[in-house]
C-alpha cells in the first residue's frame, strides 16, 4: 500500500455525522491495488494471442479442473471449439526455425535469455474508474531501461516492458497523488524436453491430413488377390500416390522430420506452468524426436522418421547444450571414454563428440522432461509383431522398424537400458549442468498401458478392430500379453533407475489409461464417428461406415491411443514414389504405402487427449519440484485445498 493511500484510508475511518451527538463509524474505503500478469507467459509462441487462447481456456475451467486435470480439460474444451485441432493456426508462429533447426524468434527478440517481458497491469478498487484518469509510472531496476509514463482511463489495462531479471517498480497516480504501487518482477523458467515419439507427440500432427469427400485411392492388390481399392484419398490435385502434389498434402508438424508437434505432452507441461502463475514466464526448449533411443537420438545424431531436406545436425544433448549457450558458442567436446560404460554401450565407444556450453554462459535448466527407453528395448517392434500376421511382411519392415521383435531381444534390451540411463545421467550433470544435488529436476515419464481394458487386468482380444486398413493386420491377444509383460518390466526398470539417480518418476497417468486402450471403441453402424474403430471404404453403395471427410482427428473419443486405422486417417504417412522405388524396390502404388500410412503415422501412440492426460501427471510432479526450490506460484490455484491425485500409481 502506498503511503498516500494509507493516509487517505486513516482519515476516512471515522467522521462526525452532522446532527448526531456521537461519532458514527463508517466502513473504510477500499484501497486501490495493482494486479498484473505476463502477457505472453509461454514464450515459445511468438504471438501472445495464441498464449491467450490457452490462458482464457484454463481460466474458464472449474477450480477443481484447474488443479487436478487442467491440460486434459483444456484439450477437451479446445477440441470442441476447433474441430480440426487448435494447433493448426499456431504451429507456424513459434520460436522454432525448422530450416535451421534452432530456437530463434521471427521478431528477433532474444529467446533463450530474455531481456524483458511485456506485462499487462490493471488497477482495482477505484470507484468510477472509467471517468478517472490514471497516470502509470515505471522505475526499472538495474538501469537497463528508462522509466515510462502513461496516462489513460483508470478502467483500461496498461502494458509495459519490464526488464528481466531485475524488474521494475510500478506506481499509479490520480490527480497527482500516488494511490497504489507494486514491485513487478517476472520469474522465467527454462523447461527442456527430450526423448522419443511419446515425447514428440507422434500421432498428433499440428495439421492432420484432409480427405476428399468423393475421391478414392487404390493400392492395387495384396498377395492372395486381396483387393486394396476404395480407400480414403487426400485432397489436392495429385495424379498418382506418392507424386509431388500428393506429398505436398502431407500432415504438417512443428518439426517435420521428428514428427514433433504442439500436442506433445512435454510442450503442454511447459505451457501449463506458464498459464497457472500470472507472474511466471516459461522458455521452452523441446527437441524430442520420433524413433529416438538413448544412443541414437540423445547421444548420437538421429534425423527422425520422415525425410526432410534439412534434418537436424545435432544430437538432442548437443542441441540442448547449444540452446543453453544462446548467442555464445557451445564448443564440441571429444568424449571417447566417458559414456560407453566400459564398452557395454558400443554405440558410444570411440569418436563420441558432443557440445558443451561453458557453465559461465549456460542458462540454468529448471526442469528437464525425459521420455526415453521404449525404443531401446525394441518395444515398437514388439508391437508390430503383435499385429502383423504375415511374417514376410515383418521381414520387409526390417529396414523401417529394425529387427528386434521377440521376447529374448527385448529382455536383453532391458538389461542394456539400465546402463544407458547411467550414461544419460552422467551427461545430464556434466554436459547440461543440472546440479547433482538437484537431480529431481529431471522428470522421467512412464509409458501408459496400451491395451488394458476397463477391469485393469484383461487385454484387448484377438481381432481386427481398429486395424482393418490392411489384411496383414490382426491383433493377437497372446502377443499383446507378452508386450504388456515387457511394458511392465520396462516400467519397473525406469522407476528403479529414477530412484537410483534421484530423478522424479512420473507414472500417475497409467491408471487414467485403463479402459482407454487400443481397442476402446465401437464397430456398429450409427456410432459416433470418433469412437468407430472401422476404416471407411467406398463400395458400390457408397462410403461405409462414414465419409472420410467427416473424420475429425482431434474429436474427444474413448480410446487414447491411435489405432492403425486412426493413424491412416490422421497422419497418413506416405513416401515419395522415387524413394519407395529406390530404397525398397517397390512399386509406387504398392500396398506397402498402406503399411507406412498405418504405422509411421503414429499407430500405438497416445492421442492428443492421451498426451494431455500424461501432461497432467507430469505437471503434478513438476509443481512439487518447483515449490521445493522456491519456484512455486506466488498465489495458490483456486482449488489448492483439494488433494491432488497420487502420481505413484503403477499397474502390476
């Protein structure tokens, strides 16, 4: 409270009422106060209006949802308003340059190390504010900027650039007298995300493929004379599957090669942390890439699953180190012996070169979000084995999925993963400068169960529901059970590693996925299109069971995993005809394009709702970590008295 305001209040506490023999107590006038919020609290978005869409959605949620499930509730609210997905209008306007693979903002402002933040301020508790003029004054600390003076109606919001990290004193005068003052200092967090396809948002492109209402696509015949005609066809002037016009209608991603999108749970965590504290901004560095392992991806350069003309030139660890250095150079370091763990990780033995930013120049990481391990044990190949009934097809997939697809190989992968986590832990501390005593700033996220039904124990049955896109696909319950067993072993290994290295382990979302697995949905006519597991095909009677143009990739649905049918209808990944012929020696119209469209488009990956549910679990743990280090919100969330759900739940 300003000195002037306090004096005014004291003088008005009691007055002598004319005609009265005693003093009459009068209620004190309300004291004007200043409230403020960071205008663009999620700095990865170049346009503050995009952040405001999410902020307004969050603030409109019931208090309990704001605390318990803010991201899932927001995702469902946004999907109801944006039938093609909210990311479509936002993904091009970020501080990620896909041509140079660097974090750079289009307006030239410093991204990694902000110099200032634009802040919106308002004065409250001023009677007849619309009819009064308020003079706003700023006194920046640190001497970097001169103060500003703005006079406007007291009812209007004012905007100032506040220097970072020093902040500024802001005061308001009415009629030449100071009525309120406030210290404005923004707290900016650096949140980093690394990992694999579950971290990148695979299966959820920023712009999904659009389908024609009338046209069909034909893929010839499969062995045995199976007719592959009448499939949904992309819009556009293409003449042949895989030609230039066809590929131009591909799904669009924030990072095309890595299939990284705004629906990534890591990005949603960073966004949410910026939304729920008015005085906080978040700088986000996300480098997750579909297909990554600890070795190829985090330590060694990995270009991703989709060919692009300018793939990343750094591993994820080097990319983060380079980002930490911002305008300074992060020099290359020869590390021939430090990370191969006495030769037990041969991929890292000899010739390992990684970037490392000098600690003097490196920006401190406040939270590091990690999702990795599934590809290291060959889990995606186990899934492929669970649905591919034709072994010859599986062999042909070798060049795309790798060769690991049996239980013994996966078990060996689990043993190797422990050592890979050890190597990663060493790099996190030595190369990325997270203090050893603050290891819990690293959040390792568990993988949700893929095929558990509502009782939490039974798995999806044998059948083709959700995967009739290709006759080779048929779910095997027995193989799914094997995959579930491996998944539980993987979860236990991840949890043990997190405990050993004192990372924060996040698995509270695993319970939320029960009953929302790969087979959750319907197969009867008249059902909600979003929950229909069948793929539309055109016959003599027309499209059945629905017109593909009516499919909405981001509609709310019961299942939180993309089926092969969903993947075809969402990402619809195809390769150029020339690449198909050159690399795989297959015809451009080959049925193999169907295999790619139904697998490399995000099959067996969480939907946007699933990603949001994972993000909620991570946010619950992140809040605790930040609070531990004095970085929690200055004001508690409205429902802070409600107990948060346990995030230590695992499926046995």
